[in-house]
C-alpha cells in the first residue's frame, strides 16, 4: 500500500494486479485480476481485502499512466 501511495505516480496512474498461488507461477497462467485498471485509492482498498493476504498467495502490482 505504501508503494501505491508514492508521490512518483501522477493522478492519471492506474493500477492492476496479478494474484496467484506460487504453485501456478511455473504454468505461465498470470492474468490481471481486474477487468479494468483502477486509481490508487481503489487499489489500496483492494489490497486491504483479507482474501489477498493468504499465506500461499503471490502477487505483483502493475501501474500504467493513461494519457
């Protein structure tokens, strides 16, 4: 959450994430979890979700800036 809050991201920055069980990493089945990219505030709310904090979960956050 601290990373998403960084000042280096402009207000146009949009976020998405990949969440996998580590056993799935070798299968190459990494898909974005969200159908739409979201603003920082919404990403922070998603990161607070207890289902993402499982011990066997691996995740990556991606950011892009819409023009």
